[in-house]
């Protein structure tokens, strides 16, 4: 089970909400291609608040994701899309239910 995770909170700049949503949706193929990222969600909490939640089986997988193409793409868009720098939290998964 994937017990290590990342929770990233994102706040869109005014007028950039749609662009941030489209960016997150476009990141799905990148996540699919990461073998050490079995769980990946792009989230919307409200009109301008978004997030990413992903989980990993190993610390190496989590670090690979943090140094991978999604993180690089996001960091290249910070000034354009985000009102504040992304808040990245390393969290532990205590229990989970995933099914197809």
C-alpha cells in the first residue's frame, strides 16, 4: 500500500483559475507515466483553490515525483498562475480504500 504522500495546495491568481485547472488536467498523462506514483489526484476546493494529492510506496518514489516532470512544469508556471508559492506537505497515509 502507498503510505507516503504529498499534499500540495495551490491558489490561482485572479483570472487564472481556468488556466490552472487546465494545467492540472493536462498533468494526468505525466502522472500515468510515473511508475512510482500509483495514486495521483488533481483537486478543486473552491473557485480559486486547487490541490494535488499523490501517494507512494517508497520515499524514493516520493522524491522522484518531487524532482519529476509534473513538479518542474508546475514550478515553471508559479509566477504565471499562482497567487502564492505552492504549499507542499509530506504526509503519511494512515488508511486507504482504492478500487476500480
